[in-house]
């Protein structure tokens, strides 16, 4: 039989190693990809949702651990500092309440859609993906985890255990923006996230990412560097530099949702919006190094 | 771990269940098929529509995406359990507010609402809008649903109004509404309803759906291809459980159908060549598991793809191959209306505006994919094929199936199931002949449920249009002439293409006066899906270009855009461009009704724009007219009613109610004419064995055509009763314990039906009346009387455009419609709201691309969050031809929406959108274009 729902990680690892099943979390990608009445595409399924250790968001001195089976609804309702606002905002934009109640953070990363809304916010949080298997445990930076459309660094016997946001990324404030052709339940034409730390109006740290405009969502590292030391109110002056980096690192495509030229244009606009919102969040915080977990 | 042998326990609606279904089955299927809880609907199996929403431990989820295994030990609440948890009043609120039209989305809406109400007993509209954002409704425009949810715990608003004597003009709740609100309604994919099972003439029944065979169609993955089958017999032998493999060779009758007999050209199962992606070539029938398990990719058919014509330009090119060899130039048919000399008049006009506009394929996206069941019944020793499926046109279905299956008409009986939305897409037959064929071959009941993809690929669409028009006026803005030319992509088969080609030239002027007019519309074949009927038959497309040019002309003349339309509006007694003299014309009243909101909206936009740069607001207006019923062709409706010996008044109402309200409106008209309370009327039908032909539910004809027949039927039955009572016209009738009582001038008379001999159909008194609207054929210049009745409307849209992202938000729509007489104002307003939702989709987001957007993930229709505030304004200028003066409304309501929105976008930011839908990237490009033009 082809459906397994182990209660503990060890059993899951064994099944993974022995039978190479398809992993199943909330099923919102797995089940949506087939239209028939029965089980999706006949694959053997390993359902990880009964494994206690994979549920919930845990703060620790090192940061935040988001268990692989944590749903977007749980993220949206969690008590998290403003640096993680972008993630919470993305959580509320994923599909509908019905989807958010089932879909998981890890599933979103593993599905590796170029339009996955979870990726840009986690990129600006320097997220690490923790994987496990019978043979090894790994911590992979998110930017290396998603390797292309629908591909990840996971090996066939591995699974994602958790997503970690390091304490160092818990500083400042962040924001997420997405654009689609309707209000709810819409795949992003483009989206962006930004996190910013300021001191006395000066940007001391900035992290920016753009999704759905390249095979894998990208951080804008050059522009981030340039923002350091700039006054938060002067961001718009640097727009030409932003445009330049976008032109260099994005490779938007034409599809039925929008054309490439539009994506390139709107990506810049979304980044600026996120920066403005993150800046106002960051400057309205008490002048400290931000809250630890 | 061998889950096959394990039982999965869960709580469902407070009861303990143990299921032995495989744990990876979709919870939605387990609820429906094993637990008999068919109130949970399946619209997409992909999380996109929310029809399957149930609560899992209190949280709304899509049961179609949830494996049974994950419900283990948890608590599931479905629509059937709402009453049990004290939420029955939510269902009553839905009924009272008219929140259910077709009812297919209702269970999902109720469940999403239940989760909200448990958290927030008195939510505001924004909270309700968010909470319901995961459930799509294609009928209502959401307004009444949101109201019903916000007022669910407000008992005053949920008590039904007391029964009234007067039936017409009252917003009685939909007569067929309760089953839609409690989840018991039986749609095409649901178990047979108890009243049907009680009808002995339908038996013997399939004992349960499990005893029926499942049918699946093998469909072309190519837009155009030749194909050959491999060894079908061997393939079948290798697949135990498959009982029949059927191809064109197995069709006993004519392998050809089409809604307009003279143009019928569509094979039920293609022979050697497919003309569009999704065309069926073979059927596989077998037991449920065998059919569910088989992989269509493994079916022995080989395809040889051929070049495909995907748009009118390539199809009209000189050397283009022909989709149908007998249709030169790939021209199915052209329609034209000519009046005066338009070219000369344009040459002499002070101002001439012109444009080219292109629209997309638009999908009906009803939430219920096609589904039904067929079986062989024994009617007094005669075998009858019964087909129960969702439909808009039972009699046309019967005639088509009889011809295809080579059966006499009386041996085919169509019993429409409840239909979960149609909008024109369920006028053509879809699965009816397929399940009929499989049943005839196997002798067993056969069932079919289209997947969402199959539904979208294989059924009709709104015609993509490529239109060019020029309109001229004088210095004062008085219209002089219009030239309109349009190519309408009718796809691979005729379907309703001829209707579109005929309707568009009649209507392309809009409801305005102009002396010179030349309009031509061509239906062009391509290898796209067949374009058929969709709310408005091409008129919504034509209205877009005409109303856009009016704004151009108003600007050139320097006059207000509403004034421009008023200056040119048709008036009572005017002639149309087909030469028809109209007694009552409602457009001026509709436009006048918008004057006050227009002025204040313009002022509001001005002051917003003075303070904002990135977001710009604009206001747009558009008018519409629409002839009700078939164009220049007979389209009779017959209604029968009778009184049983027990004194029950039965109304045989054959007009299918696809959510628009025919069951209620026609009963209201009948009750009013008869003079008995509506609550005494027993509705029968539709069923081709029990109801006379009330024609198809299309062309906004049911209220005015079937309604007229119902009026005549009610009057005639009343006359018969009065004769028996020996009373005059003014007698008051009532029913008491089966006795009819008449009161007149203080006198009372009684009629006890038990004493009368039952006649035909078992009635002691009976009436049957037919109405066919008086029309005349159009001559070669399109002159004549194409319709007996027209309906009128004007809408005003207020939008906000984000000039950085090109996103458009519609903020408010005022909709003034002259419907002659509002038989049921609440239902009429529901039609308006639903039509506006579809108009918003047409304007801003809907674009069906064959092979690409065959699901509700990529094909976007408006959600709760995309709807503006809507202010319906009902105008009642009675039409002498309509029942109690009523005109049609169903299609009118969506015609002005898209042009009003597009004109508002233009007003907001200068963007002149000539390719629909106005997706953000197109709006942004048009804003830039406008900027460059302005330099
Ligand atoms: C109607 C609808 C709307 C949607 N809207 C959005 C949206 O707006 N934005 C967006 O980004 N996404 C959207 N999605 C996609 C989807 O909901 C998300 O990608 C979701 O987060 C996936 O999580 P899941 O738990 O449901 O994944 P599943 O479907 O269970 O799995 C997804 C993939 O990840 C793998 N996987 C899951 N968990 C693990 C693990 N722990 N280790 C390794 N592999 C794993 C699975 O094998 C599978 O390949 C939508 C989906 C639907 C159906
Ligand atoms: S059927 Fe489940 S969301 Fe459409
Ligand atoms: S009433 Fe909502 S889809 Fe028909």
C-alpha cells in the first residue's frame, strides 16, 4: 500500500530511504496537481503531518525554528517580532483561508515554484533549511536550497525538518508586497520583500528580495550594500541603482499573467514599496538592536 | 504498515464514523461517496473554488485537497451538520437574503461563514469578505451572500415575509431555495433526489450510484490532428472492469449535433480528425475503480498533429486551410444591418472617432462541471432512456439525443438535475449523448462527471471578437452614422455562432439614435473551442467599442459624457436600425437615474485626483439594450397547469431554473393571474415527460416569453374556475382543505374538485397556453422586427487605477435597468449583481487560452475581494408585450459593465484599453501610450 503516516521522524527516515516516496504535508500542491478522484498520480505518499516534532514555531536564543509541518495560518497567527512581518504578510496572501489552514511553509519551499510567496520573505530573513535523513542532517541556506523551478537541493532520501530564521535576522522591520490580477487566490505576477534595520534614521542593514521574475527568487545584494548608511528617507533617490541591479539579475518571462517588461517594471515598484513600509516600521521601533527571539 | 486493512475513525457532524477507504482518498470523495454527505460539492478538485469547504476541527479547509488519513481522529463538520451545531439560522439567512442563486457554491459559502460566525457573531462586511475569499460564486456577485453572513445572527432580518395575496412585485424568497441552502439540492453529480425516486415512471432505478458504470471520454490533446486507434478490443481485454470502449462507429444515429439544425456540424465522437483540443474521440465505460484507475494517456490512439488556426486573422488568410470543407474562407455566416448611407454620412460628419478592439475567449466558469446519469426505464412495457443531467435546454437535449441515438423522441426523457450555473454554457449538449450512448450499449446506468479541465476544454466559450468601428457626430454631439465590422472567433464548430453573427449587427449601435448605420459581424471558424452562447451573444463585446467611441466623440465635442448619451438616446416611438418602431423605450429613464450619482462621482474623482498622483480615480458610463428571445425566429413557450381531485394546484413549469429564478418568477406570474396565493402552487418539472416545452433558458426570454405563457395559463385556468363557480372576473379565490372558494359582492361559492371527473393528465380542471413573441424575419439588409421586447439599462462605474502597477479596483457600480415590471425585485437585483461580477471579469481578468488556462487557478474570475459596492436601480416602464409589463433582464445586466469600467479607467488615467482583459500589464502599457500621445 502506498500511503504512510508515521508518528516519528525515525520511521519517516526509514521509509524515505527504503521506498523513496513522495512527501506529503498539507497536500495543497500535491493534491491540486491531479484532478482525478483518487490519490494523486499514483505515487507512494509519505505523510509527515502526524510527526509531532515537525509542528509549531519555536523561539530560541539562536532564532526561530519553524517546523516543517507548520501551516501558513499558524505563521500568520504567531507572536513574532516586526522583522518577521513580511513572512506573516505573505502567509495571509497565500491562496485563501482554506489553503492557509493546510499549506505548510516547508511545502511551499519544496514545491519550488518561481512564484512561491514564502520564498522572498524567508530570503530576507536569511533563512536556513534544516534537512534530515537516515544518513545525515544538513543546514542549507535557503538561497542555495531552491535551485531552479521545481528543483531543490534535497536528495531523494532527505526531507525538510524545519526552516530556521537566525536571531541575527530578527532585527528591524520587514514588509511583503505581491501583485496579481485579482484580490484573493492569485498566483503572484511579481512579489518582493524587504527587511531593514535603522539607527537614527540611517539604514544600518537592508535585505531585499524579488520573486516570480527569475527562475528562483533573488536577493538584491548590491543594492542592499548601497543602502547601508543611507538615510531611510532618501531611498527613492537611489532608484536608478535599483533598476540597474534588477536589470542585471532578473530574467522575467512573458506568460499568461503578464509580460516580461511589466514584471521588470513592477518589481522595482514593489521593492520600493516594501522598503518604504519596512523603513517606517523600523524607524517607529525603539532604537535598539531589535528584539531577540 | 498496511493501511488498506486499517479503519480510519473520525467524527463527522458529531457522529462517529469508521471508513475503510484508502487513507489517501480525497476527504471530499469519502464524504460524498461513502458517507452519503453529498452537500459537499466538487467544483475543481484543486483548491481553487472552495465549493468543497468543510470544517476540520473548526477550521475551514478544502476537502478536495485533504487526504482522508489526515482527518483521522479529528472532527469534520459539513453543511449537513450545521443545523446540529445551532447554525440553522445561517441557512435561513441565506434564503431570506437571496444569497443562493444556483446554489452550487452555497454549501462552501455556508461552511466558510460558519467558521467566521463562531469567532465573530456579528461580522462586518470586510470581515465577511475576507472569510469568504476562498469560495468562488459565479452567480451572485457575492453582495447578498455577504449580507446574509453579516446578518446571520440578526433574527429580524431572517424571518420570511408573511405570505401575501399579491404575488407579483414582491421579493418572495426563491421557492426552490431551501434545498439550495441546506445542502440537499441534487445537482448532476449528486444522488437522485427522493421525489424522483418516488416517481414510478422512472424506474427501475440504479439502486445507488455505485451500481452505475462510470464513463470517461478520451479527448484530443491537440488543437488539430488526425488520429487512428490501435487495437481497442485487446486494450479492453487487458483492463478488467472496463465494460465498453465506444467510438464513432458505435453511434447508432447521426454523429452530428448543433443547437441550430441548419448548421449542425459537431461530431459526438470525432471521426479520424479532431478540430479542437478537448474534442472527444472515444468513450470508456466501466466500474468506478477501473475507470478511476485507468490512465487516458495509455489509451491506444495515435495522434498526428496538424497546423492549427488559432485566431480570425490566420483563419481568414488567403491560403488558410478550411476547418469545414464546405465553409469557404472559414466563414460560418455573416450577419448585417444596413440603414441609410453610413460612409457618406461619416464623410460629412464634424467628428469621427474610430477604434479597433480585441477581446478574449471567456469561459462560463459555472462552479458545477457538467455531470449526469442515464438509465433505461420501463414505462408501461416501453423502454425509455432517461438522462438526468444539468442543462439549460431539456427539450433540445432530448431532440439531439434522439437523433444521435436513433431513438424516437418519446423514448428519450430528459430530467434536468439542479443546474449549478449555466450562463449559456449548458445550452449545447455535452455529456447527455455520451452517457446515453454508453447506457444503450451496456444496458446499465452510466454516469459521467466532467473534471474542471474537461469542462473548460470541451464546452463552449464567449466569442473572442476583433472589431473595428467608426462613429461620426455633428458639432453638438448628435450622432450621424456608424460603421461596425467584427470578426467573431466561433471556434471549431457552429454552436451559437450564427446567433452571435445575427445579434451583433442589430445591437452594435447601442440604444441610440443614428440615421445611417452599417454593421456586419462574421462568425469565423478556427481550431479554438466552439464559441457558443454566453450572456449577451456577442453584444457585450460590441458595446465595448461603441461606448469607447462615444467617449472619444464627447471629448471632441467638449460635452459631458452622460449628456452625450442622453442627447442621442432612443425615445418612445423611435425606430431602431432594423426599422422596428418601439412603443416603450427605457434608456432615457435609465440614464436620467444616473445623473445625480454621476455628478457627485465626477466631483469626488476630481478632488481625489487633485490630492493623489499614484492612484487615480475615474468614472465611466455605458448604456445597453437587448432584445429578448430568439432573433427573428419563433421561440414559443408552453405552460400547463391543472387542479387535482384533491384540490392541489399544479404548475408544470418547464423553463429550467439555472439560478436565475424562473421557478419563482413564473410561479409568481401564474399565481397572480390565477388569483390564488403563491404558497398554494405546486411546482412540477422540468421533465420532458411532464412539462410542455418552455423553450431554452437563454436570450433573457424566460420571464417575458414563458412568463407570458404562464400569465395566459393562469388566466385561462381562472376563467374555468370562475365558470364553475358561476362568478365574474372580480371574484376573490381561495383554497381551503382542497376546496376552491370564491367570494364576490358578499356572495360565496364553493367548488369541491373531488366531485369533478379527472380528465387529461389526471386534472379535473386544466389549462395549457403557449406564447410565441411576434417577430418577423430580417431581410438582406437586416430590416424587420427581430424581437418583440427589448430591455434597457445604463451603468456607471467608479474605479481607482494604480498608475505604478496598472492594477484597477472597481469601487462602485450604479446600475439602472428598466425591466418593465420587477416581478421579484430581490431576484432582479441578484441578477444585476451577478451580471456586474461577470462584467468585471470580462473587463479586467478573464482570458481563456486553449491549452493554458484550463483550470480555475490560471483562469481568474472575480472573488469577494474584487467586487465593488453595487447600487441597483430598478426602473419599471411596463412593456405592452410583457407579462405584467415585464421585460427580460438576465443578459442586459452584464452588457454595460465592461464598457463602463473601461471608460472609467480612461477617465482616471488616460489609458485607452483596446485589448481585453485589462490586465495590469496592459493597463500600464496603455497609460504609457497615453503619456506619449499627450506629449
Ligand atoms: C488554491 C491554491 C492557491 C494557492 N495560492 C498560493 C499563493 O498565493 N502563493 C503561494 O506561494 N502558493 C500558493 N499555493 C501553493 C501551495 O499552497 C503552497 O506552495 C503551500 O505552501 C504548499 O504546502 P503544502 O504543505 O500544502 O505542500 P504539499 O502539497 O504537501 O507539498 C508540496 C511539495 O513539497 C514537498 N514537501 C512537502 N513537505 C516536505 C518536506 N517536509 N520535506 C521535503 N519535501 C516536502 C512535497 O513532496 C511536494 O512536492 C496555492 C495552492 C492552491 C491549491
Ligand atoms: S472542489 Fe475543492 S476547491 Fe474546488
Ligand atoms: S449561487 Fe454561487 S455559484 Fe451559483
